[in-house]
C-alpha cells in the first residue's frame, strides 16, 4: 500500500486517503438500513473511541511534526504550533457562533434553541458535522503535502495512519447523523444520503490542504497545528459531551482511552 501511494502525486494520495474516510462515513451511515436504531451504549462507546483517535492523531500526526519542522526556523519552535493550534480552535468556535447547530448524539426533539421544523433541525445536524469534517480533510491533505515538501519529520506512513485514524472515527460519525434523521421520520435512503454527505467535504478540503502547503511551505507548521487545534476543539465541544450526555460516562471515557491507545500504536508503528 505504501509503495503504491509513493508513486502517486500528493493530490492523488490525499484524494485516496479522504475517499477512504468518506467511505467509512458512508459505512457508518449505512447502519440505518440494518436496524431501526443503534444501541445507545454502543453509540456512546463509538463516539468516545472516535474522540480518543482524534486526540492521538492531533498530537502524533500533526502537532509533533509541526514542532519538529519549526525547529529549523529562526522563530521559537513552540510559536507556530501554539499560534496555529489556537487559530484552529478559534476558527471552529467562530463557525459555531455563526451557524447554530445541535450535538450529533442529541435528541433532536428536545434540542434547545432549535426551531421545531424537522427539516431545519435535520439540516442543522448535517451542517454541523459537515463543517467539522473540513479540518479533518485539511489535516490529511497537509500531512501528504508535508511528505511531498520533503520534510524529514513527515513520512508517508504517518500520513496514511492519520487517514486510517480519521476513517475509524468517521464510522460512528456517519451513524450519529443518519440514525437521528431516521428517528425524525426521514426515509432510510434519505437518512443514509445525508449521513454520508457529511463526509463528502473531506476530499475537497484535503486537496486544498495539499495545494496550500506545497505552494507555501513556510506555512506548513502553522497548517498542521491549525488542523490539530480544530480537531481538538471538535472533540472537546462535540464528541466528548455527545458521548456522555446519555449517562454512559464510564463507558465513553474508557472507549476514549482505547481509541487513543489504538491510534497511538498505529501512528508510532507505521510512522
């Protein structure tokens, strides 16, 4: 797999990586065809696992390489990482302020501040997940772009492990979109279409990430850190609260620890 990808253009590498993550989103959304609902404990465990994967990926695949790259610059090595990390969080925070949303695991009928019209609530749910998938696609694109730029701290195996990790966490994300829509009375087919649609943005944002870092290499440490900050913000603001709001706190927390460990092993072993 690594040998095959090494022969491709970085844009094509990023596209393949994000087509996988999109496919995992669709696979999770496809559960709407197999059952009327997903066990709440199972869904909370999946969301917790996804949070652990994202936290580990944010450090090993994004922040750590960003700091190593910044050590070659005259600026303090921590500065690009700190600035990019906070900008990523502020970017997501700003989006949340501009566009109202609901948590992926929330009961749409009881979500506060949401208009009772079902179509609008469904749109807000899909839009929230879709917007939060943009940093994930950017992260994959930036990782492959860093390899193309020839940075020693960036490796193709690490970029692949990042794509695999994000794909793993996209599975419960697709389920968390399609199942609430089905409970709202939407058909299985439409619920699936909206669920997988939330992952469609990742290939586009990945191509943008590759082009940005290959054209403006000095921005790479900032771009990696930006993606990490955005992902951590999503975990803290959406994934962890969504996994625990139904009372399964211990299960969600242990699942997060397992997800973190799996992604850490994957990244270190492949990277």
